[in-house]
C-alpha cells in the first residue's frame, strides 16, 4: 500500500469512488473538488447537510455524498 494513501478513506461522491484524507470535513471536500459553494446542496447518507455544518461534519469511510447545484429556469 502506498504510504500516502494509508490515512485516506474511500468515499463516493455523485456516484464516483474517490479517496480523501482521514478527517476531511464536508467543507474541505468541497475545496478539494474546487466546487463553487454558492447555490449548492450537499447530501450525506441520504440527509441534507446545512451549509452551517459543513465545517463540523467529518466524512467517514464508505460515506456516500451527493453534491447538487440549484439552477434557475422557466
């Protein structure tokens, strides 16, 4: 095993498998993915996570996240 990967956890984001450092929060994940955080929603394990909690919630091994962007239209 690559030593750099030893402290990583496997997760799923929008159906894609990825690995992030252990202890990564939702806020940090969004930064790692270079996601513009205006007008998005994050679902973790089937529940919406309010943006005020993104810095508090650590992503655990096997977590499933969905990141969606709100779009306007008529």
